[in-house]
């Protein structure tokens, strides 16, 4: 029941206690309700407009179990169709990506334009004139599609508030990403895919978890120390109050920001040792271009800030090593699949673009320093939950006693922000309104 679902999140301000019951991470019935009340009601990240280079470009992508075609039609408009034949239901597009004027169903050969119109039926004379006059046999379109600074989102709920309202304070950070390039951003290096034997919500928590880095990623800091000297030896840096903060951005979104660059980060346009000596001239030039285009204040924000942005329910935009965008969907309560992309300013010289791609691959890519460690930690958690009779609750109370005034980067406010929205949506049988940013 809704009360039972609400009870999975135990928020007790008198005791400064915030706990999540582990069945929220293991129970198949919970996943079933998440599919309906969260994934079918929220704005979900479909892809970036740069993935569709020109008219006819398409990507077949499954979003909350529903196969879709993400396509730029003949007029250049970005659209999303359900990848299902209106005739007898076969998948229409079997390629993962490509360029097409039309899609032909493999079963009986019905053909659809890249704008979704039914344009061909073998044996058409057996159907009456005006058979598809009302468009009922065109490819069905996803009810809502909206774009924010190049990031394309869909919503299966036709009555949802506009994307703008939904994103609230998160919009500002997507804008900071888009402003990195004079002509916007583009995906570099294609789509990276991997999976983990863990609950999908654990990756949301992990994607902005400053607390785990010094322990779980110890080998990375050892590597940096070997390479760059003692700068990383004293891992106390990550517990310093001045180091960074977390902000609740509304509707379940949060950002974990660093004041000034984190020591292992590579700011967009300020040279740090991690970029390598040979990059210095390029980075300085990028800085000059930003200041000319945006003025000193905004340029500073774009050039200097490191942040991990979490957009409810399952999009993380990580601006710490190049730009990493990742989204992840549950296959089962204890198994999720990730899609990740590196992003760089459109039209950057190849050498710079290549460096940004390497930054991503070195740390947050599927074989980088961070991702295998993170996946291992999430899988250890999921294994631990099997012993849940002894300790059926996860604790997320770090920094809760002071969260009204301040949340440090190593606090757990970003997880609480997520779980509060999750609890409210899971307990609501009817859709709940998304709030305009305050
Ligand atoms: Fe597609 Fe028959 S199922 S043409
Ligand atoms: Fe990590």
C-alpha cells in the first residue's frame, strides 16, 4: 500500500535520522511500482541532439522497457516514436543507429517515413480507401518530447508539466554545460554501455557521493601521487568544509559543487597538472574565447566549476573530467544497464577533443579508474542486502543535522533529496505536480 511504500523511507528530524529500508533496493514489487509511478511520470533523458547529425539520423533506444526510435525527420525536427508496428506489433527498426528516409517492418513490409507516416503497404488494394485517414496506422509518437540546451527528454505522461518546470534549478547547470562550446556541445567517442548486478538507485547515489572517493578510489589517488608527486597524498582535502557544497535543486534534483577545482579534476578552461604540459596553450586559448563570448563572470563559472549534477530519477551529468553524461535503467531489482557518453564543445580541434575523451576514459569510462571500483562497491552492497535480517536499513543521515544551513560535498543531502522525491512519487496513486523552482 501507499503507507507501506512511504514507510520505506524513514525520515526523523528529531533524531537526525534518515534511513532507507533495503527492500526498496531488492523487492520486485517495488520495481514494478517504480516503472509506473516514477519512470512513466517523470521526464527521462533520451539523448543529445548531436547524436542526430542530419535529417534521417536515428538511434534505436529502450527507455523504461519501451523500445523507441529517436530520429531527426526529413525537415530536421527531433522526434521520438514507439518502435512498434501498428499492424501486428513487430519492432519496426532493428538497427541500433543509422540514417534512413523510411523504416520498413520486416514482418509484412509496411513502410513508415522518418516522420512516422505510413507510406507503404504491400497489397494495399485489400484495404479500403482512406484506411489511414486519421493517422491511426502511423508510428505512434511518444506523448511528450522537449529539449533543454541540447539535452533531449521525453515523458510518457501527456499531462506532465513542461520540462522547464520539472528541471527547476537543474536547468542552470545544463546551461553551463552547453555554454562550454560556442556552438554547443557534442558527443565524442559514441555510446559506452555497461551493467552492474545492483539496484539502479545505487548508481544515482554513487554518482555524486563525495564520501566514498578517498576509500573506494584509493588506487587512483596512489596513481596520481606516483605521477604528480605529493599533492594527493593528504586525502584529508576531501573532508575540508571549504571544499564544496551540495544544493537541493527541487523536484528531486541536486548538485554537488566544488569551490574551485577539485585536485584531480580538469576544469573546462583552467590549466591544472592533470591536463599535461602540452595542453596549456590550448586551455589558455579556450579561456580567452569564453571570456570574449560570455564576459568575465559567466566565463569564470563555465571555466572553473566542477560539479556532479543529479537529475531525478536517473540522469547524472558529471563535469569533473571532461563532461560525462550517464543514464541507467533497471532490468531487475538487482541488475541495471548504463549508457554513458563523453561530451565536448562542438568543433574543437581534434587534439583537444581527444584529450577530453581520454579524461573520460581514464576515470569515469567503463574501464577507467573509477567505474570498475564503483561497480564493485554497488555489487558489494547488493550482496550485503541478502543478509538484511541483521540490518535492514541503509543510513543516509550524514550532515542531516545541519542541512538547513549547509551541506558539504561529503554529506548525503543529495541522496536524501532523491529519496524524498522517490518516496512522495511512490506513495502517490495519482500523479503529483512538479514544483516550479523557488
Ligand atoms: Fe509490421 Fe505486419 S507487423 S507489417
Ligand atoms: Fe566513484
